C-alpha cells in the first residue's frame, strides 16, 4: 500500500437551528409521517431562515475544523468548496467564505459535483497536496438545498435539508491519511436529477420562475437503483486500490439520502450495518453537507478513533459518485 499524501487533520460541521418535522410537512403536502419514515427513514430536516446564508454555515464549519486541526486560518493556502447552491452565481462560494473568515489571498474555487461535492473537494485537495501546490487546504462541502426545492412537490420536498461541513487537509507524515479515492460520473444520466433552467442557456426569467424550471426535478425510483449500484462499485474500487477488503472497514459513512439506499449500499459493499453511520433521520439529504455532518457526529460520539479505516461514499446529480478511503 502506498504512503498517504494527505491527512485529514480536523473536521467540522454546521446545520441551521430551524427544524422542519414530518408533521410540519403534513400541513402543506399530501403526505404523512408514516410514509416518509417508511420510505426514507427521515423524521426531520433543517432549513436556513431567509436572513441566514449558506456562507454562515461554511464559516462555522470551517472554524470548527480549523480549531480541531490546530491549524491557524492564516496557514490555509487553498479553499475548495463543494457546492451546487453557492450564495450567488459570482463570485464562487469559496471566495465568499474566504472573505467571511478574515480574507487573505489563498486560492479559492468551487467544485460542482452535487451531493458528492465534498468527496470531490477532498480528492482535489489530496492531489494539490501530493503535487506540492498546496500545504494546508480547507475543503468544504455543503448545500442550501431548500433554495432549489419546489416546496409544493411531495416527491422532493420531503427528502432534503440544509447543512455543511469542512475538513482541514495537511501533508501526511505517517500511515494516516487518504489511502485511495474513486470518483466517477455519467453525464448521459443527467435527466434523473436536474434543474431545467436558470443557467446560461436559459437565464432566470419570470417565465422560468412561473414554470418552476429553476427548481429540482427528480426520477426517484431510477435514482435509487443507479445510486446503490454506483456507490457499491465505488466502495469496491477504492478498497481495491488500497489493497484492502470490506472486512477491513471500521466505519462506513455513506451519503445520507435515504435509509433504504444506505442499507442496500452497505449490503452490496459488504459492510455490516453496525459499522455504518446513519443520521439521515435528523437532517434528511443535505447534499454535499451530508457526509461531513455524519462524520463529525460519529467523531463526537466516539465512533471514530485514530487509526481506523473509514470509507466515505456518495452519489448525486450528474450522475456523479465517489468514494474516499481514509486511515483516520
Ligand atoms: C423518492 C423515494 C423516497 C420514493 O420512494 P418509492 O418507494 O420509490 O416510491 P414511489 O416513487 O414508487 O411512489 C410510491 C407511491 O407513493 C406516492 N408518493 C410519492 N411521494 C409521496 C409522499 N411524499 N407522500 C406520500 N406518498 C407519496 C407515489 O405517488 C406513489 O403512489 P402510487 O403507488 O399511487 O403511484 C425513493 O424513490 C428515493 O428515495 N429515491 C432516491 C431519491 C434520492 O435519493 N434523491 C437524491 C439524490 S442525491
């Protein structure tokens, strides 16, 4: 097994205070707590208030991660933000976070890969450290998913929430760090989960908004099947690259989209459920925020100890997917 190039020195996360329960959704949608819990495992999710920003979450998660890593903000030379819901179209979310954290001149850019955005960020960060281009990278992931959800569509409005997370990556000095990564995408499947308009082909207009074409559309059943297959493959590929097997995994932290998807993926990846981190019941699907939110909770609950083999895996719109294998 090769020596790791980069180590995750600290992780942090942040979610809004405002909670929306299934009972709240029952008041506006033709749905029920029982249906949502049975089909998804979700009981509640968080939502940013109108006067709050996703940048608030990224800044809070970053400060948390920097403190835990023992790295000063002034040492950060690169900020990478995995998000598909930047606070505004220009500049990047990463530049807004940089300004909020105290400025400076670190390189700052976004990675758009939907839900696996944080795993894509970690992989880019690892590569920049391996090449010597960077030494201290702040790799963020998160989304304000409520901003792209049609709140009147019961197919999607029950699933999502807002949240964010951050990691500080530094050069590895021993066998702890990122052991292997496996990213993939299948752009021909974009119709499974997409936003029809609001981009440069068809910029926002009153017509786009009236037709709700600036909001998410999803083919849920198809997404489910591709998600399980691609996440299981990504797990096997990352393990194979590192010369490890499913039995070597101490903790699997999958994208928190749906409890049934999590269970099916763990089964196909060969990881027993007692080694799987689940918090989808409290946050729903927070897109790129989901894995760091779960990882940080696992660490705070004492489920994550130095030296453990941790497998992170995700999927999302694109279609995109990714796995990152870490010796903690
Ligand atoms: C969306 C999802 C929960 C739906 O669950 P499902 O078991 O596939 O349910 P179906 O879509 O087959 O719908 C079953 C029935 O429930 C109904 N239904 C759908 N949403 C409902 C809701 N919120 N409340 C009550 N009933 C609902 C459907 O209309 C359908 O009714 P019918 O049988 O009369 O036609 C599931 O497909 C899923 O999680 N897919 C993946 C989505 C995802 O993770 N997206 C994010 C990717 S990052």
